């Protein structure tokens, strides 16, 4: 997904305009950038919760000696082209898909003979644990990811990725955060948040669905686990 339209300067000017005025010096550029970056990342996580496939990619990684994969290895890119890991979509080795399980259900699985262990994975701390443990085994991990936050872009002319037509949402929310600093203008901040919420609901309604087909309930397992 690449609908980037606004530069960091544009976002910062809009946030200041909503909070006070474009030339207002109540907040430093750094403070405004930080508020924009926080809001930008939060909104992308909301989008990925509504539609996990908006930004996704495959990572080819290897199990270490303990059968683990570092979560940090699921990031990709650098600078303005970062893909910052958010959630695991699926895990596979070659054509074999691994099931997600809970550590509490298989606490001794890493010390059991490999033949008695299911093909599965769970997250514990900063790693994914694969079952069975196969040192050096190449795995494919599909993940979704968030883009480089506005405050971490290379420069003010860099463009932040966000769905087209909804950029003002970030400006409204960032302005609200700035106005709530110290609680001096909480009423004005609430008004901005209400406007942001109206835009957010439209955005999520537009992007949560991938087609006009009706949404269907489905089980959490896979049909081939039942033989068809």
C-alpha cells in the first residue's frame, strides 16, 4: 500500500493550524513531530487491526540453535522505507504451515523428542519459538507492518505513508495531543478528537473490507486440518 501524499512539513503545518496557527511558536518542531509520529503509528495499528492485509510481507529467516526466531529479524528496510513488524500472519517451512499455540499448552515441547511435537510456533518475549526445534531450518514468516513514523522520517520533505483522503485525521489528533499538554485546553482538544473520530470511522469503514462480498464468519483452524 502506497498512498503517501503529505510531507512532514505539511502535517506539522496542519497540526499547528488546528491547534493554534501555522506560525505558532508554542511548540517546537520536535514536539510537534513527536505528536505526529505517535498518532501516525497508532492509526496504522488501528488500520491493521481492521484489515491485517493492508501492509504485509514475507520474511525468510532461520531458526537458531534453540529453534527460535528473533522478532527484530521481522523488520525490514531502513530510513523512510521501513517496514516495522506488527503481527505475525502465518509461519511455514517450505509448504508446511505451522499452527500458533500458547506456551501454556506446550511448556515442555522444546525438550520432547521432535517426532512427538506438532509443527507449531508461539511467541515468548522477543522471539518466536518453533516446534520442533530445528537449528538452521529456513522459515517463512508472513507479517504485517507499519511504516516509518512521521517523526523518524529522514527530513521535513519526506512523505509519510497514510491512506489518501484521510491525512487530516493525523493533524487533528496530533493537535489534540498538543493542546492537552498541561490540561490547559482540554475542551478544545476534545472537539478535535471528535472530528478525528468521524474521519477515523469513515476510513475504517472504507478500508476494513477488501471487496463488496458479504463478510462471513469462519473458524480459527484450517480446512485441510479436517481433510478437505
